[in-house]
C-alpha cells in the first residue's frame, strides 16, 4: 500500500513517500521535483549490488546524467575519509550547485551523503532512498547528517533537509535479519516516547524479528511493515516539524542514545550495531527512570519484554568498563554545562528530559546489566 507523509518546516517541506516498487520510480519522483540534470548517486558496495542498477535505470530513463560513488560497507567507514571520496567524485564529475546527491543505502550512507550535500559548494540538494528499516523509520527523515569522530559518534555534522525521502518497503526483503531487528529498536523507541498505540500493537505481535511475519497482512489494507513504517515516519515527522534544530522536543528522539553512543564508540563501532546499542540504552534509561521513581516498574518490564521479543540485546556487551562508559557520556552531544542529559520515560508514550541523574544511579544500573 502506498502512502505519503508530509514534513513541513519553516524553510523546507518535503514528502516521505512509502511506495512499493518506488525504487523503479525514483527518476519520476525526482523529475516531479524539477531537480537539476546532474545526479551523484552515493551507495555502498552491498546495497549497490542489490539495487544500484535499478536506481540507475530509473534515473537514466527519466533523463538524469548520473555519476556514482560506491563506498565500503560499515559504520567504521562513516568518517571524513569517505566524505573526501564523495567530494573527489563530485569534483571529477563537475557536480554543480544545481545538481543533486542521492543516498541509496542505510543510515550510514544517508548520513554521509547528506553531510557531503550540506557542505559541497556550501550546500546542494539531496534525496534519501533509505534501504534499511532503521534508515526508513528514522535516519533518512529530519535532516541530521554527519560522520563519526574516532572518539565519539556523529560529532561532526550539519542539519540539511532532503528534498524527498523515498521508501520502497520491498527492498527490505534482502535486509539481513540482524539489521531488521536493529530497525525495530527505533520503532520501539517511538512507541515508548510518543505513540502508545504503536507500542500496544507491537505487544500483540508474535514474531517481531522475522521479515516473513512483518510482510504478512496486518489489516485488510496493509501489512505489518506498512503499519510500522507509517506510524514511525509520522512520529518522526511530528516531532521534527515541531522542533527542527533540537531546541527541546527533538532531543526526546535520542531516547536510549546517551548510553548507546558510548557503547558503540567504546566497542569500536563493530561489536553491536546502532539499533542494538539503542536497545541496550533504552533498557538502561528505563531502569534509571524506575530507580528515580519516575516510571512504573511494570511498564519498564513491558518495554524490556518487547525489546527481547524483537530479538534485541538487553545486556551490555561483555568486557565493557563501567567507569569508561560513564566518562564517555561526557562526549554526548546533549551534554550542557558538563551535565549529561537523559531522556527518561514517565509512562509508555511519554518522556521527560533530565540532567539530574546522579552518577551512582547510572553506575548501579549499568552494573546490573
Ligand atoms: P547501515 O547503513 O550500516 O546499514 C546496515 C547494514 O545493512 C549495512 O551492512 C548495509 O549495507 C545493509 N543494508 C542496508 N539496506 C539493505 C538492503 N535493503 N538489503 C541488504 N542489505 C542492506 O546501518 P543502519 O542501521 O541503516 O543505520 C545506522 C546509522 O544511522 C548510524 O550511523 C546512525 O548513527 C545513523 N542514524 C542517523 C539518524 C539521523 O537522524 N540522521 C537516526 C538514526 C540513526
Ligand atoms: N535520531 C534522532 C533525531 O533525528 O533527532
């Protein structure tokens, strides 16, 4: 089932189009936006092998003049060296102010392409074609772009909104199940911070970690994945439209991310993926909220049960030093005047922001994980 969510911001407005076989219509979607003739397609070797030719054919058929930059796959390549490769390709192919970059891939490719587009010639247009569940429900929407610093996740970046987010749910058929589960972590996040109905619907589902189950009918008109995509993209669009540059509300989208980012960077971005780290971070934040008397223990248990049902971890990876995690929290982008800010649930569907979490509480919670 096709659907469209509109994201209206003061200086830009764009569609999040959820469109089965939409990849084959990429060129038509871009023509409708009257984008310039030259396109730089950025992807990684894995995704390009699956979907590159289809994206290229659609763009060529619609009259675009396309060059490409295919980067190595993996979070460890989300760095300035990869951005340099995109700039080199842009230079060689004379990518101009009127040109467009297209991100075909998961969140890593989306964030890097967006950052390259934000900075090349002081900013050119870009389009997101997310291919992982995580990128479809979260990373491709809202204009946060950037790369990692060796000592901290996403420390280098810019806000730069795409002209279009085109989601083709059918490409999820080739997504490894571990990556599907990673995307479910962000979907569960929306349930906890914003959409109690989405949370309750997921609690009723049996096999949240299996693609076959996600593709099965959910109602007369849609599959479970259609439902999950629509509700999650709507949640993200609602939050971003109210607070584009994270003056307040948008920080709630970082639920679970404070500890997640520390876990990811301390394990060299290679032991747990982003979604798994977010799952661990949500468990920690939930336990902190319960210890501070802000969230009922039964609701924390419902959250943790849903995370486990989605096949996600609820324990810290072995060998991590708790003191190092706590030290690394200081590098979080949400730190203000040296105080770490946590997003803490107060009930399913609602969260609050607190910079009053004592280090002893964080330590105790992490020691129990
Ligand atoms: P990813 O981009 O590394 O993709 C995960 C894996 O799936 C990769 O190996 C990729 O090649 C593969 N893949 C993607 N689509 C596929 C498909 N259809 N078929 C087969 N394989 C496919 O990781 P991710 O989970 O998509 O994104 C994580 C990144 O997103 C992190 O860097 C995170 O910081 C960022 N992020 C950004 C935002 C934001 O608002 N900008 C929000 C959340 C996450
Ligand atoms: N994923 C966090 C945000 O977009 O703000």
